[in-house]
C-alpha cells in the first residue's frame, strides 16, 4: 500500500512515516498543497492522509481539488479542527474518514487498513440479472449506461443491493461498509446517500430512507 501523507509538521511526519513503514506501508510525504497535488496526479496512490492546516493552502481546498480531478483515492482527514461544521464540510467535499488530533497511532493504522479494504472493492459482487452488475473499477453497469462511483459509494451500494428487499439498519452499514464498531455520530451515511442518489437518478435503483429504521434499495426490473 502506498500512502501520501500531506502534513507540514516534520516531527509528526517522521514519527508516522516510521510507524507506517514498520507496518509494511510505503509512505510518501508532502508538506505543501502544491507538492501534494502534483504527487497525487501521478495516480499511483492507495490512500491519502490529509492535514487541513497547510502553510500554502487550506486543506479543504486540497480535498476539493483532489475530488474535482476525478480522483477516487480514499482520503482520511487528520486534523485538530473538531467543529462539527468542519467534519460535515470535509465529508461533503469527498473525504472518506475524519480523525482528530491528538490520536492514537493504533487507531490511525486501523482506519487506514479499513479504508484500504473498502477501496479494494466490495466484498460481495451482487448482480441482478438483466438490471445491474458491479465491476472491479468501482462502476455499476445498467442495461443502457455505466455509472462510476467512489470506492466507498461502490461498497455501500453493493452491500445494499446484496440485501435488497430488506430495510438495512444504519448500524449494519456503519459496521460492514465504514468499519465502525459503534456509531461515532458521523453523518457519513447521509453524505454518501446524497451522492449515490444524484448519480443513480434515472437508473433502475432507488434508495429509500425509512426514518428511524434504515435504508432500503428498490430495484426496478425493466
């Protein structure tokens, strides 16, 4: 796994790089936004760890630029900004996870591994014959079109389609798709639902929110 660590604190970078390399993870570091974006453009990264307090640009701008460039690499925001507004903004801009400083290295490592598993594609490859199928490049193929999703969107939709006909509890989604043992109070499910509904508009799949219960996918067999 190759991780781009976008962080300007040299001592923190040195400590994290050593710890991650000891776990068999290749680390590339960048202390400025411009350098980081140029490195990310090479397209050979498996994950990005992004600090929001960079010296040349705000990390939110870097996040926005990464997603605007159609990069689907998982992004873990690592920051001291603990306001709910910052978390919501980062998730809305395309972050896959948000971890506050100070943090335990073991938790950072666990989140990196969880994101890597999700990015590898769904653990299930559901298929509704004649309606929809999933591919290994985070695409969803319908009869007349292909929709490209982010790795997390792809995993979430695949999980819901696998359990089509059920109202899937939010706790199940958080555990199986996002890797949370308990609900941390994140709105990540709602953010990804918004993105999925926009991308799936006009297709044979519809996502319903059953208030207080969970999410259900409806498949229109055409």
